[in-house]
């Protein structure tokens, strides 16, 4: 299940990137400018903006096709968000052996505060594997629908050449530094 959960997170990132590329393509904004504009905008906001431009620029048949994709995308995002942001609670070792993940609910739900602030979701065996496959398929469908090149198929060597990687060195605290320093001779 852990490998499938990791794939869900990976496909979520790929989908997020594909949604960004789709936004740029529909609005005729370069990737460089587009990423500068949207920054770290969450995927739900990107999807909201994308839906706006789809309605504005695409014909009814293409809108209907996108609606089919977006239904699967919404289901995948629910699972992805639970895996990425939820707290592992444990397994129910009954007949259906479900893994339980707890998430917090928004403070306002349909204009009213919820009765409880936590939600528990149980995933039966195989659900994560299925959702990982669905996430990969949705990513491919989004790239095909908007005719954008997925990140994995791009030549990344130019990016690595022109964007130096900052190497982060762990900070040493004073106690660790003191332990590693050779003892000082005293003149007593």
C-alpha cells in the first residue's frame, strides 16, 4: 500500500503541473510568465481558473469531454488529499481490512459549521493501487486533452544547466560543534 500511496502523491504533482500547463496554453501565457503569475497556487484554485477558461474558450463538445475528465480528477484529488494531508489511524483487521486515515474538515461547510471537525476515511485493500493507476491515467488524459508535453517527456538537461541547484548544508548547533572541536590546551 505504501508504494501505491507514493505513486498517488507523484501523480498528484504531475497532474498539478499539467493543469498549470493547460492554463498557460489556454491563456496564451508563456510557462515562465505563467509560473511567475501562479506561484504556489493550490491545485483547487488552478482547476477553478482552468474551468473558467475552458468555458470561455472551448466549444460545448470539448467542455463535455473535459467534464468527464474532471469527474475522475475530483475523485482522485479526494484520495490524494487524504493520503497527503491525513493522519494514519490504523487498520481494521476485519473481513474487509481497511486502513483508516483521519483528516480535518473545513471550519465552514455549506455555510454552517460542521458538527465534528475530523473525518475518518477507511480504504479497503487495493484502493490505493487502483487510485494510483487512475491518477496516472488522468495525468495522461489532461496532457492529451490540452496537447501539453508532460514533465517526464521533456529534456531536463537544459533546466539543470541554467538553474544552479542550491545545496543546503545542515546547520550545526553549538553543542555539536563543541563536541567536534579538538580540546584546547591550557596554560596553567
